[in-house]
C-alpha cells in the first residue's frame, strides 16, 4: 500500500543516492493476483489505496478500517483484501457522493472527463465482471463480450449507476 511507509522508503532511496525504483506493474489484478495479468494498463490497483487517508475527510472512520487493521502485518491475505477493500471503497464513494468534500486529489468530475477514453470502458468491464460473478470475459454472453455491442445491451442500463 502506498502510505507513509512507502514515502519513507522513497526518502531512504533518495538519501542513498538512488535515482530509480523499479516496481511491478501497478494495475488491478485478476485471479492469482499476478501484477503481470492486469485488467487495465491505466487503472490503479485498489489494493494499493491507503484507506486511512480517507478518514480525515469523513469518507471512512477508524471502525470501518478495523477489519483491515486486524490482518497480519507479516503476510498479505489477498483473499481477505479481495472481500474487504471493495466494500470499504464503495462505502467511501457513497459518502463522497453525498458530501462532495474538497479533496486534495483534484476534481473528480474533471478526472472522469479527462480519462473517459479508457475509464468508461474499464468501469463497464468491471461492472460486467462483477455482474457475471468474476467469470472470464470469454465466458460471458456474446452480447457482453465486445464493448461496442455491450454498450447497446440492456445490461448497460441495469449496471449503470444514476448520477
């Protein structure tokens, strides 16, 4: 997770005279959590979101984070994170929509508009993936496998969240 510990590590690298830090791809992973099997070359991996950073903006509270804090600090429990993180991010987003707090990350609507060329297709893909219970895209009904056809599918209206 990119939190204060990652910042300290980067400061250490800089102090040691390092100019580069090679990392694995940071996209959202699928089955097996391999960083080399990302669902998107543009989207970030939600596992790396520092949820504690959302607490000061009242998008989450310490009680929300308690299940994550209870996980082992010595090993990564991807199964637990897989079940916990989406629920917490959804909760934070619900509060964000209701409160629209000023955040230091930039304007959300502007981000969505600027990145619409990949974000719309990716969001719809993830919604379909959830709708089909995690099945691989080639196991979906034919009308949902191709983005151009899927945009015309009745599922588009079922999965689309009203703004």
